[in-house]
C-alpha cells in the first residue's frame, strides 16, 4: 500500500485564482543561521524587488554575531534566540 498522490495542487494563489494583492500582508521571514544559505536568502529578500514584494526579513541570528557585521542591518540582527 503506497501513498496516494495528493489532489491538492497548491493554493488559490499558486493556481492563479487570486492575485498577490488579495494575499494580504507580506510573509515575515526569520533566519536562524547566516551561512551560505542564510546569506543567500537574506540578500534575496533585501535586494530583489520581486521577492521583497512578497517577503520581509524579520530577523537574522547567527552563533557568531561578527559574521553579520556590515552585512545585515543592526535592527535585524538578533543576538539571543
């Protein structure tokens, strides 16, 4: 007995039934870790207008706060989880 494929093909937004405006507020993203992937995601949210239209960077945490210095705005740096 295998798993049946889901009949859900994504939400109404993905299917194109409603537009971006109807989705409401931006999704707030918090990053735990500022390695290669964290840096890529943070950079994309902050610098890419098409991504920034849907997402907002809430915070970035990293074990070493020094890694974020000069790269992540101070108001977005979280020093304790």
